[in-house]
C-alpha cells in the first residue's frame, strides 16, 4: 500500500470503530440516527426546520450540525426552541464519528428519539464516513440539475433515502424528475425516493412518516 | 507532525512542484489558465458553454473537466465543436496538478490562448490544490443561499473572481446580493464580483472582457 492509502485505511478503520461504539450506544437508547448529506445549499437546514416543527411534541429530537465555519445553521434550529449543537470542522470536508462522540458528550441533549446529523455541505467526502447512523439521506435540489446521481454515484448508491428538494421550483427549472429517479434506482434499487418542498409541504408527510416508521422499528 | 498531517504535507508539496512546472509551461506559451470551482450544479458547464461561444473565433480555447464519474460535461463542450478532455477522478473530491499534466499531454489541444479547468463539483477540497492556474474563479448560484461565503470562507478568500450565477432566478428565490457581496469583500477585499446569467446574458460581457484583459496582460 502507498503511504497515502495506508494512512487513509488507518483513518477509516479508526472511524469504523468509533462509529460502531456510537451505534451500540444509540441502539441501547432506541435513538434513531439520521445522517443528512448534500451539496451546499440543497436545503438541509430548511428541511430540518420544517421536519422538526412537524415532529415537535411527539418526538424528542436533537440536531448535530457540521460546518467548516459559522454557527449559523445551529442557530437557525435553536430559534425554533429545539436543541442543536454546531460542530466546526475547521476546514475538513466531512464529519467523522469521533467528532460525533465528542459533540454528543458536549451537547447534553439527554435521551432522544431521533438525532439528526446535518453533515458538511459536500456530495463526495461525507459518503465514506460512517457516523453510527441508522441510515444516510441524500438531498438533491432541483436547481442542481438532473445529471447529478450518475456524476456522484457513491452517495446515491449508499443513501437509503433520496429527497429531491425545492420541488416548488419545478415549473421554473429544467429538471427531469423521472430521469433522476431512474438514475437513482439504477444505483440503488432498494432505496426510497421522495420529492419534497419545505415551502409548499409537498412530500413532508411521507418523509416524516418514514422517520416515524423507522423509529418504531428500532424501538421494537 | 501526526502521520496524517505528514502525508497531507507531502501530497501538497508534490502538488506544488507539479503546479510550478505547469505554470512555467503555460507562461512560455502565454496560455491563460482559469480554474473554475463551485458546488455541484452551480452552473460551471453552462457558464463555459456560453463563454466559449462568445470567445469563439477570437481565442483558441480548450477545457479540462474533472468529475468523479461520467464523460457528460466534456461531451457538452465537444458538442459545440470545441476541444474538451474529461478527467475522471475515481472518487477523489478535487483535481490535482499531476492530473492536469497527464490530461494536458493526452488531450493534444495544441497551442491555446485560454485553458479552462472545470474542477470537481465541491466548494471545499479543490481550494487547497494549485493547478498551475493564473487565478481561481468561484461560482455561487443564487439557489444555494446567501449565507455561503462565510460558511465556505477558504475558497471565497482565494478566488480572484467570484461569479454569482443563475441571476435570472433572482425574482424567484430569497437571495440578498448586497449581503453576499459584502461577505465576499470581507474575505477578499481585492477580488472582483460579477453577477451573471448564462440564460439572459447578464454579466457575460464583463466576464469575457475580464478574461480578455487577463490574457492580454499575460501576453505582455
């Protein structure tokens, strides 16, 4: 192995161990953990705001937010009166499991039903890092164009759920929904695709029901 | 230094040397080299299509395109009858100078006035890799939101030119152009900001004139 490949293998192995410990911990507390991944500006925080409002009162939720810089996204969630903790990666292009461990300890959320992890805005790097989540969700906004699944195949093949966001903009942009769904199904035949709009509410019920069902299944 | 930091330093040093050799080569041929960086779907290829059409007949242009997978972007450029060569990074989140060296040798473009490098869609990783370019251009599309420069400060402080793309969508999205310009100026007081739309042509003349002036300055 080259020195680069060797170091990368060590990093991924250390991450795998930390993720396994997190997964064990969240299994014991029946906390559903969802890892949200997308390009910058695909609407992760906006989706979370709309989602948390719908889940409020029925589920204890918390959010860990990763960004290169600024506390802005955590502040947006906290403005809803809900717990959020910002992880600043200081340049790194993804979150890793040890950052989740550390942030979880510092955040002091208490027992949660659903923990959302909003990853750094990046369609590539976060794909390889297991954060102890139950599943990954990839968001693709309509304004990014309908060629993206085949251009970024790793995340679309690994995410159990793909959300097509900003559906309210469909009349205004060139985006072939059926073609995108076909690309995603080719990469991930068993995955679920939900077109959503946080603005109009389209798809939000199905997305929240999916979360609820996954939470119930984990609770057993 | 940790093994990780050490390997990273070695990689960046090897890249620096390869980039210096490229810069020397392109200085001799007076080829202006422009490195385009943005999130996926911010409109790099669409901007290039509109740019190349405007420059056609006056400048000898060529495009090296980086992507994780698919030849799609290079095909779009070649459809205009212009030379383009696709670099597939096989998972890597940025182009490096040795890939440019190799691609340049294989592409067989001959003498060029302007070489455009369309980097992998990623607002983080490509920032640290010098490709021997004269300057970096960052594209931010209006649909990504007006909080992005402060969230991704490295690229906005290093790119000499920032293009705000998809300006035709301004009436339809929430995007405070003045606030974004202020963020960018804070990060990069000497940089140039041009709002553009490949659809309506807004800003395209200024952008092409900027390229022409930089090419003339390099020609001496």
